[in-house]
């Protein structure tokens, strides 16, 4: 497989599709020896099954593991850390990864509990989990989906699961895009298998899956994300971390260089279909004043607002909802999360759940408009 290629396969037998994709990509030839310590990094952002549109299908990872084990690679591990607010152990159990690891005899590393050290990532010092740094070969297995703060999450942003929770909070204080780009400059992913089966086009925590039944393989994470942006009707420059990563030498965002190789007859037909243009987040974000908010807190707020909109209550909201670390110690009218605890009306929690935010705002709106 060439560096400017993305391989795609369509179907519903995800494990066998993955194995065929890796054969076509000749993944084995990319790995530096049978004794290489190989890490597989899925997206287990929260404890929700893959069909919900947020997490990596375990069948894909099973296909990767079988492909590698059948070729004599034995030093395999799966590693991931859920977003702040959820426990990785719960996500790994709900999403089927503890059973998968038991079945294939490989360890699961919870990076929320891993040791870490600060390292220079091309001019920006970031804390990286030691188990990730010590790998010889990293296979990134992101979900192609929307994100309520960065518009998109795929190969580049998925690497955020390989940093400790305190660094995740720091990322939001830095504005997400710059640290995501520098993280990828300092921690290299060697191969990407994209779960494009049913990602939610709006919310990183899922809930509105859009079935595509596609799996991709690539070697350039910047090119993958540029293509993913295009599929979601964004230009690469609309998602700053893509261009920043390109400028740091992580890869190329030049879609004119991209070559798509379709595997199987069905893929030729399916790849011609475009995704629906979904933009639920855009309208809802207008109601929010966000300063340095963590992904989980913001990620629960937006679906809660969507629930209010579905009930006809969103239109009653006339105040901006404040959220994020930037409101610590400040006063205001309406806020979400412990960072806004000094506000007149504040939903407590770090983070509060989607249901808690929904109930809080519903009570607030009904009380105010009674």
C-alpha cells in the first residue's frame, strides 16, 4: 500500500473484511519483526456499544488480532483511555473488549491508570502514557464521526486516548487543535484502520448512528482525516488540527494526491453514495458560551440540548449556557458543570450526565416560563 492510498471495503462481516483489508495493504511487511511490541488503539470514549455510533466495533479489532497472530506476531496489546468522566474499565467491558482480550490471550492497558512522562512534541511539552511510548508499532483504530467541538474526530484526535486525564484537561485549556497536532508529531501512529461502519455524524458520544458499513486502511493519518472531513462536507482547513499536523510533518492533507482503492465488487457501488449532510450541532452550539470545556462535559451538553429541541423547549432558551474551566470562580446566570458553581443557576457534576443536564435545563426553562 502506498502512503497516499486509502483502502476501503464494504460489507457486514466486519472481522473478515478487516482481515482482507490488511492482506491487501500488506500490513505484515510494515512491522519491524515478529518480536515487535504492537499496540492496537480503539476508540472507547464511553461505555456505549459500537452500534450506538461512538465506539470502535470489536469485530474490527478481532480481525486485526487474528491477522497478526496468524502471521506469528505475539506481543500484542490493546490500549485506551476513555474521556474524563467515564472509567475505561466500564467502557472496555460494555464494548466487548475484556471478552476479546480474554479470547485471544492479550492484555488490555487502561491508559487512565498508566504511568506517564512529559515529552517534547515538536515544540510543545505534553504528558504521554508510557505504554504508548514504549510500543514498536501502533495501529490506530478510530471511529469516523462528528465532534461537537472540533467538527470531526478520526485518526488524529483518537490519539488523545494515549495521554493521562490531567493532560486531557490541559488540551482543552490549550484549545484542542494545537495540542492534537503536536501530540501526533510526538507520538507516531504507524497504521490506521478506520471504523466507518455507523459513526454518529454529530456527537462523539453517539446516539444518532449513520450506517455506512465501511472499513478503511491507510498509513497517513493527516490524509485520512482530510478525506474524513471531505466526507462530512468540511474542507480540511475548517478543522485546524489537520492543517497544523501537516505543517508539523505528520502527513499530507493534499486530497489531490489521494488514491482510493476499493476492495470487492460491492465496494464500487457503495462508495458512490454520499453521507447525509447532518448539522444538528451548529444550531445548538449557538446557545453555548464555551471556554476550555472538557470533551465529556461539552459532549453531554449538546445531546441534552438536542433532547430539549425535540420537545420544543429549546426555543424557550434565551440565555447563553456557560461551560468550561474558563468560568471557574466567576459568576453568571446559567451554567453547566462544577466550573460554573458560582452561577445563579448551575448544573453540578464533573461532568454531569446528559440526563442530568437535560433534567436541569428542563426544570429551569419550565420554571422560568411558567
